[in-house]
């Protein structure tokens, strides 16, 4: 297990904890960008602040919130702050939180106790679903022995995370969630992760072939991972991390503007457009999070459009920041350059046009606002 030795106890304010370590995460992020490896020190910072545990099930020692709306509101701010500091670490934290929510929804009492023990040691989890053909399957050697066959791709934190929850096909059909060790260096292949941005996310290949599993490693029931509306609406979490990156880029652009630029109405107009783009993305992510908290049946449609809104905001702010700041925005070592490189990769999600089309079909069928406006 990858122990990160967190300090004992958890502070009661997750957002305050995140703010307290944000500058440290940003400094470490620059280092890991320059020499990409698993960001162990950054993850230690998260664990020492208790941020690996706040959103765990109560049975695993997680914080008890007033309700799901409060929990998601606070989680959104934590993910934004992590994304502002370092998008690679924000991505790893979001994957960990995803795993914690899966344990809460589908874990047995013993599995949640085991999760608590892993968290005691400062361990982090990932959720790995993407896979090259033919995918990952559960193989039966006999009635009592099971193993996995296949690999996961774009497995963020491969070789560095203590554990991961992976999807695997059963012999009788259907997908199961399986908890596996994620820190076996021999199984991780990062040679293909040669990217301009998100370098420290270590989103490589992880070979699961031959890994023995037990019944207690199986989480929930077949089909649980894909259950709607939670599956699609859960995209709000990675959108919140991306939003944090956009907000960081906006802040860096503001600081980089010279007195001459600030006195130029054309430059100020560009900056105003940046503010509008970032704030629009914030409002969409917030609404999506609140709809996820209530298991709104329209949540998937909101999530699909939110993905596009955040992507458009990120692309616009990146272009405008480059125009405002000029050549310095592309210089190695400049934080604006790092954020732009990270965002340009992280914003790439599968099937954006299809997602937007499916959302449109939803609201061609009925009023997008519904009978009541539960948010406002």
C-alpha cells in the first residue's frame, strides 16, 4: 500500500483545508510538470489536510454533512481549489472522490471498514473504466479462484495510487466493479503518456492480467457503475476541476496585465469576456452539482451541456489570455503556459457533439426548467 502518513484527525472545514495548501500544491505542480512522475508530495499534502477522507462514507471515517446538497456544494469548492492549484492533482483527487462515492453507494460494511483502514494509511483510490480492446474480464480458474485479464488505459495515477476501482466483464455477462491494487509498478506502463499537459496525472496503461481477486473485491452488483442519473450527472465533478483551471488562468491573466493593458479599453474588453466565460461555467457547474445532489432525472442532460459550456469557456479564456498577455503566455516556466497546456488536454472529452445532441433531445421532449425551480 502506498502510505502517505497523514496527520491524525480531520479538520471540520474542507474548503479551508484546501485553501491552506493551494499555494503549496501549485508550487509542487510546477516541479512535477518539469519532471513528470507521480505527484507523491502533492498527494501527501492532500492527505495531511484530511482531504482524502472528508468525502468518504461515514462508516469509513468521512465527514457527516447536513445533506447531500451541502456535501456537493463543499465538494465543488474543494475540487475548484484543487484545479486552480494543479489540474493534474485535481484530476487525481476527483478520481479518488468518485471511488469514495462508489464505496458509499455499493460497498458492504466490511468493504467500508477496509476503506477506512486504507484512508488511515493515507491511501488514495482511482476509478479506471477506459480500456483497449478486448477490455478487462473476470476469468474463472475454478469455482473458488478468480483473476482478471486485460488492461485499463488512461488510468490516472497508474502505479502510484494505493488502489483503483475498475470495471470488468463477468463470464455470464454484465460489468462488475472490482477493487484492485493500483501501485504495482510492473503493471504500469507510462511510456505512451507523452503529453504537453496533465503530465503528472500519470494517465498510462495498467495491465491487470493474472491479478487474483476475491469475492470481497467485488463492489456492488452488475450494472451498478452505469446506473443513471448518477453515472452521467457525475461529470459535474471533473467539470469543477476544469473550472478551477479556468479560474486560475483568469487570475494569472489579471496579474499579468500591465498598466498599459489596463488602460486600453480593447484589452479590458477581452478581460471582461474572460470573466463572463469563467462565471458562466461556474453557474452551469453549480446547477449540475445541485441537480446531481437531488438525483434529478434531467441531471444527465444538464451534465452533457455543462461539459460543453466548460469546454467553450476554457477555450475562450485560453485564447483571450494569450492575446492579452502576449508572448509571455507561451514561455516555459510561466504559470499561464502550464495552465493552458493542462487545460487544453483536460478539456478533451469523448463525443462532445453527441453529448450536446442527446441533451437537446431531452429538452425537445419537455421544458428544460421543469415545474419548479429547485435551485433558485
